[in-house]
C-alpha cells in the first residue's frame, strides 16, 4: 500500500501527530468550501517547514502517488478536493510572518497566514494588504496565491497577482525554488499565481504592502430595483471615477444579510450599492460629490455616508457576510462566479431573472459591480426531489449567459474540479492543449493536484492541434498519462 508506506516515512520526517490516517479525522478534509464534492483523502500531513513539504512531495514522487495542497479550505471551486489514493498536504501550521520590510513596502509570510493577519500586523505602521476576499478573516495567503483571489477592492487595486513580488515554491519533483518578479526571461511567477496547485506548492510569499490612504469615504445607496443600481455603476465609471470598491446586492441577498447579521440596510430596497472612495482628501471629496449626484440622478431613494470606522464596518458587514448569510433563507445553495463586461450587466441580470422564472429557482445576486464579477447564489432545497438538479442547470446556464456576453466562467474562485467541464465552452481544444503544455513543463508526472482545471486527461509531450492515431511519445513510452 503506497499511501501506508508514505505515512510511515512521513512520521519520521514530521511528527506522528502531524500525520493523519484515522478515517474519522480524514473526513475533516474531504471538501473545501464547495461542499457538494466530497472525497476522503488517503492521507493527510501537516508540515511546518518548506523542507518538510519538499520531503513529503519527494516521497509522493518516489511512490507515484498524487498530492494536493490545502490551506484553510475556504475555496469555492473544489480546487483543494483531495484524492482517495493520494496525500493532502495541509499548510495551515505554516503561519509565521517571517519578515516585515516596511521601508521597501513588503512582507514575507508563510502560506498558512490568513489574509487579514497581514493587515493587522502592519496597520499601526500605516500600511495594509490590499486584496480582500470576503473570507479574508480565515482564508490563507497560500490559497489566495493558488486562486489569484481578488475581493471588493480589486477594481482599483487589482488581484493577488498584482501584489505578489516573490514566491518560494516546492516544485512537483520536490525541489525548493525561488521565483521573483524581477527574474529575467519568462514570467514564471505570473504563471504560478492562479495555477490552482497544479504547478507546485507555495511555501513562502513576498507580498507588496500598500500605504493606508489619507481619506476613506464609504457610501451606501439604496435603489428601488437592481436596474437603477446598475445604471448608477455605469454612470460612475463613465464619469471617470474609479472607486476603491463598488459592490451591489439585490433584494434577496439583502434579506439574507439582514437575517444573518442585522446590517440595517434601508427598508424596501430592491438593491443597495456600496461605493468606497479613497486617496488624497481633496480628490476623494470631489469624487464623492460626483458619486452622490449620480446615485440621486439614477433614482437612489436613500444615501448614507459612514461617519466613523465603526459605521464603515457596519456597511460592509452585510456584504462580507452575504455568502454564508443565504444559509438563513435557503437549506442549500450554489455559489457561482462569473464575469461579464460591465456594460452587459443589465442584460445578464435580466437573463438571470428569466432563469428564475423558467426553473422555479431563486437566485440572490451579489457582485463586484465595478468590474462585472458576478457571484449569483443559486438557492434550493435539497430535500425536494429534482430541485438540486434544477439548481445545477440554473448555475450552468448563468455561466452560459456570461460567455454569450463576452465574459468568463470565473473571476476569482478558480476552475478547480467544479468548472473544468465548462472550459471547452470558453477555449478551443488547441487552447487547452497549449495550456496543458505549460502544466507538463512543471509537472510531467501529473502528480500535483491532478484532475483540476482541465476537463479531460491529456498526455504530456503532446503538441497542440488535431490528434490522429498514436502520438509518437506515447508509442515510445516517453509520455505518462494524467
């Protein structure tokens, strides 16, 4: 039994307590935040150093056993779904902030450090870490790197890839290497961020720290309907205002947030818009006047400006809790993640409304309105026969809507196992084969998080294009099957 052999050797490399084989404890790790895919891992290890991660990976390579990296397990695409015949390498114990280099505006952290912990470590010095997923209190930086996470403020400040300056990585053959933004040649750092664990495991991350802005203004605007909010978003961006964040929630999402955290949004709102402006005081004051005017012009019936940090947090509380909050109004739900051009938002939202009517399935809409990143929450009762299947159909057709309007099947949650089947709708076979060549260059054995991202098994050594007959590398035995 190869997993048993790895377990015995891993106890020598780590400690007996860091190697989990008990079936009951293994079930703790059978899924990530996307709970409708579940696999109990063959073995779980909890390393504390990069050297231990590398040693475990070398064991997997020696025995031909697949391995999957996992951080906090908050992912929403099944990217950290384990293998029953493999090893789950959990980095949650690697949570040291190794270095704070404030003069150079950077920090070096281990992958198990939570997103918010970086900001908390530097806030008193006037800095913060800009990417802020809704799960930032518990999601890990290693997972953020794997998924290229964004968050509410990515409109102005960009995604994780825009804030990672260097990585220490354990490659799929167990070597520890350094990747740096200033390395000459191909952008290997850029290739690794967002690769969903298919190119190796991150063991240290150097992130860029941002200076806290001089002024922050947070505005809550309430509209009778989502169309009014959508018009306001387009008008704000068209006016040349680039908010730090511009978020929208519809009536159903507001209802869920109120039931969960009593956020106190205006009664009767069909949609609320959260607009956050930051920067020099004079510039922010001018932008606020413009945003206020536009919201009123587009029919906002109530505007609230946060007067303190506490009020600002209260406005954000409803939005940040939205994903979990829908559990208060629905026994089960699917968190979807797609992107559309901002100008296509009205048509796509109308299309989602039509899907609700067609299938009898409710959808709560929460989205990063400024960059068209939708997070529809498809609600259903899994105790009702057929309702789960209808919800899956609605979820799939929402992605079809995104693609029909020139968008993408994912904005920040990743492809993982959940969306791999949609990849051929967005990319041609030649595109997918070319992407696979990148993966094979890093991981020719196909052991690092196999079964994710790509919809079908492919052979390392293949060239893009139409495949006919037996590839010469397969015939000669030089290529290995994924």
